[in-house]
C-alpha cells in the first residue's frame, strides 16, 4: 500500500507535499568516555546514538528491555499518573486514562534504529544483561573508528513483573495470582527456576489463573518466583567509517 504522511495544522489535518521537511527532533550523540566496561542505560541508548571512546578493547552491556522501553514512554501501561503528579494520591479513572503513558503504548513490532560510534583504540563488543528480555542478533562487534547501525525491535512492551507460579514440566504455569496475572501478556520473556532458555508467553487465561508458555518447563515445583519481562531484539546492521 502506498501511503502519504499527514500532519495536524491547528484543527486541520494536512497531507505532506514535495518540499515539506519532517521535523525529526533528533538529539546529539550521547558521548561516553570511560576506560572500563559500561552498562548503557535506557536513557542513553533509547533516545539517541552513542559515541563511545576512552577504552581499548572493551565489552559494553545494553540496557534491560524494561529500562529501555520505560525510557522511551515513561511509566508504560500504568493506569495512573506518576506519584509526583499534581493529581494527588489516586485520581479517578477518567483522569488516569488520559495520562499520556496510558494512551501511547508501544505496539508489538514497533522498531527504531540506533548507531553506536566506536572511537576506542580497540574492538567494541556489545553484550546483553542476563534474564532481561533483550537479545542481540547478527554482528555484535564494532571495529575501532567505525560505526554500526542497529535495528531495535520491540516484540512486547508490557512492564516487568514477578509472580508466584507452579511449574509441572509442561507448558502450563498454574496457581498464578489472579490479580497480578493481569500484568502478563503474550510475547513477554519468561525467567525463573525450571524455565527453559528463550521461553516466551504464548497465552494467558485470567479466569483460571494459568499461563501457557511456548516451551515446556524443566522442573516441577510450587511457589516458584517467575519473572516476566518485555521482549526486545537488537540486530546489528551495516557499518562504516567514523
């Protein structure tokens, strides 16, 4: 389908025409000069590109999926404004639903691109924190005085939550708290004792308090703390000279 971008001009919705320029509101590169390993925060990696310098060969870590997503739209999917708002302790439902973080969720499949510039004297290798819902795909290294572009794809944007569950060496988690289960959505990454690597949520039954996984668990146990996180992939793409 061929589409044309539109924009709002006061009360009018106008189409873009040849010669119009999109206002990208892009930020300058975020400069990180550190001789040791750096764990990037969501606030560093989410809004802008990174210019890394000050080290020889080093392996930096990307932010957790939860931190990355929250840095982009604030308190994702919360049905109330932040605690420091002017609305008081607990606003009514109408005010809560009007809060921007509730009406602007990141839809599954949302994506953006980020570039990391390696101005170190040696190879820059990227890594991801363990059990954090974020994974690296493709090339994960950047040679000295080169940049690499990364495609960041959001497969699930629900905030991280930990629930008590029962595992039974199949794909079903049972005895899940029926109030907290509302925070779990299909596509979330799953971590905990007896949970196989790379497991995702396949389905949620809020009436029966059960969660179906896409991979069978590896142990049987009661009251297991299982963590559910957003799911993000970061794919290394093209590279060039700084």
